[in-house]
């Protein structure tokens, strides 16, 4: 039976961990078309609580959503579902979607919600939007912990020093 001294084990473990951490993380290329991005952005802006739209940059929310769904650990089926839902909405409404005011957008999304697919899709977009709004500021959305402060919540500790999900 092979026996290793504790000190040798620790040295080997630490050197291997350092090597693994130094390896580049492969990221899939960004594939959201401009219209899919704009569709997601329009929906996020509409469904985000009014207080949030005053606190966070909606562009950053959509960037967060995109970086999240394209992260190598994110479920490919959910990624496809998010993109497919935006495509269906865009095909259904066309470019006029981008001109809708709040009332028209609400009516259209309520109709989309009546479809089983649309309801599940809107739920997923809401989850991703809330994750971005309430996530750690290191991810670029909840800058200065402003959303946490608006809710009367203290800053979470320990805070990450760098992103775990890379853009």
C-alpha cells in the first residue's frame, strides 16, 4: 500500500489546484442576434419592478442574462428555450414590438402568457431578471448594492472578489 506524507500531499494538491485554476475557461461565442437581444431587453424592462428600472441599468440586465445562458455550465435546453421564446415573440409581433408602450406591451405579454409555452418562458425570464437585479454587484447589475439597499437588506458577506460566471 502506498503512503504519502501529509506535507507531500498538500504540496502536490496545492500545485495541481493552481495549475487547474490557471487553465482558460472556454466560453461559447455570443450568439444572440441583435433582434433577440432587443426582444429580451424590452421584455425585461417591462417585467422588472418599477423601482428596479430606476435603480439598475436594463442593458446590464440583458447582458447578465446573455452571459448567464451562454456560460458553459448553463443548461443547453434552457438556453435554447430562452432564445426560442424570444424568437416566437418576435415572429408573432414583428418589429412593432420595439415601439410598444407600457399598456400595449402588458396586453401583448398577457396574451403570450395564456399560451403554456409563453407562461413558462415569461417565468424563466423573470427568474433571470431577478437574479441579475439582486445578484452580487461583481456581476455588473446591482451596482453599489443599490437594489439590496432599496429593499433594506444588508450587503451579503462574504462577497465574491471576482465573477464566477464570466462574460
